């Protein structure tokens, strides 16, 4: 049985070139924070050459430099290092299905499979145990009075924030008297989506909120437009994942390629 005070944890966060490995997107950054209990023992922040262009949304969110990425090692070159970090650790990440589909894809390219026998998803942990308006990382940080870690790297900042949120949630759950083992799941490759497309938490929540969205959208020519839309459905077409929505600017249904939505905000209900 795991004792949270001395268990080895690996808080994992990745950045990707886009939203879907099934359409060629790859991992471009991996951050890992290793702790024994709550004590940080080491941190690793790796830039990777994804061998794939950054999408407009990814470039906007993670601020990574394509030239630095192209000069970085490929995933195959850091696999042994990553496995050594994660070995014998309880792996913790936020919205695990999204991250793990990308790791699974990278291992597939190496004709290998991946298995994580001890995995905790802070998104599921929060949804199962706390009644909140949102379960995005920043909202959880605010809800549990956790300050977002000031890091130049978004991946490392998110890994450290997930660490702080995880321990705050576990402290809040102490009165339940449940052991750490009760919150641990098992992940086995492969990770083909069964419930549809896995998306980042904030984007998924926005699309499924039932409210109008304000978006900034970059078209294929790099032109940015702003508009209000009402989502209808997410769908995979021949080349990528799209959002079908009613566009209030055009007063007509339109499809928007999801990796070109560089900003999204949910309409505030009065």
C-alpha cells in the first residue's frame, strides 16, 4: 500500500504541436517533477524535435520556438531517460487521456507499447470528489488557493501546479480515510479514443458548456478574426478535427479547424 508521505511521485506534463496524434501531431516538450511525498527531488524539462510544424493554437499557447525545437533531440533519443524517471513512481498528470494518447503514439512509432501501473489523473480526481464550476488547471489552482508556478516553460509550470493541486486535494480528502491506492488507476497501451476525441480540459469544457463562445481564429493564410459562435459538434474530417458551429458574425453554420482557434472564452451568463 502506498503511503503518500513517502511515495515517489512523477508529475508529468507535455506540450504538443496540436490536438490529435491521429492527424500527425507530436510531442514537443515534456516536463517531469519527481517528489518523495511532497518533497521535490528533481525536475526535468525537455524540448523535443517533433518533426511536425506547430499549429497556430499550440504556438500561441506554449510560446515555443520552432528553430529551438528543430535542434532538439527526437523522442526516441530521450525514451530511456523518460522511462528511468517514471520507473517505480506514481505518475500524476492532469487530463491524462489527452497526454497519454500522445505518449502512446510516440511509443507506437518505436514499435513499442507503454504501461503505467500506477497513474492518477488530477482531472478525474477533482471531478469525482469536488463539485466545481470548472476543472481546468488554473480554475483548480484558484479553488484550492494554489499559486501558479512562475516558470518560463509552460510545461514545467503546469507540472508544478498539478503537483500543488494534487497535494491540496489529498489534504482535503484526508477526512475520508481512504488510502492513496484507492485513487490510483492502471494505464495500458493502446490508447485509441473510445468516447470520441480527447481535448484539452479548457477547450472541451468551453465547447460543451452550452453557451456561446468568443473565439479568435487564424485562417490558413494567417489572418486572425474574432467572432461569436454557438458550438454544434466536434467532428473528424479527412485532414483534422473541426468544430461545427453557428457563426453569429456570418449568421450561418461554419466549420472551424480546432488547432486554429488560438483563444476561446465562454459567454458570461447574466
